[in-house]
C-alpha cells in the first residue's frame, strides 16, 4: 500500500469515527432529553411517557402551539390542562362546541379567525395521557 492510499484510509477512518460518534451522541441525548427539549440542564428529565408525548406534540401540535406562549393557538402548559377536557377537545373539538362547553366556546371565539377544528381522532387515550405528561413537565 503506497503512502497516498494510507493517508486516504486514515482520513476515511477518522471521518467514519467522527460520524459514528455524532450519531451515538444524538441517540444517547434523546433518551435523557430534558423537559425544555435539551439535555437535562433545565431540570427534570422526561419519563418514557413524556418522550412519547414529546413526539406527538412535535408531529401534531408544535406547528400551532408552544408550551409557554401563544403562537397560532393558545399555549399548552400544565396550568391550562384538564385531562378529560383536553382529551375531548383534542379528539373532537366540535363535540364540545355543539354541547355549548364554556371553555371550548371561549377558545373558539378567541381563535375563530383560524377556522380550524381539532379532530385528532387517531389519538388514543394513552396518546393523550403521554401528551399531557409531556406538557405537564
């Protein structure tokens, strides 16, 4: 093996080790994710339910909601979460509006310009509990 090939091989191995180290660090950080979405600098770490709830939040909620401030929709934080109401509202908002639920009407009236109704009927009760676990932390 000539010198040029040895140098190329050593650079390739160094690059491969670097990539594997980066991938490993992302994987290990995901399991120890802090509540604020980073490593546990900010306090509590998420439980398994919270991690699953975080995935649901990111895929279904984060485009319109933040946890602690208003975005397109209202903030979703533990002060505002009643699991029974949240479950019904998330899976079929219109049901609460039709029943003249006071809280649903207030939220609907405040955000009526969006013309959007929550109907995440694919979410199970377990999914909702995981989402509440994430939001509550």
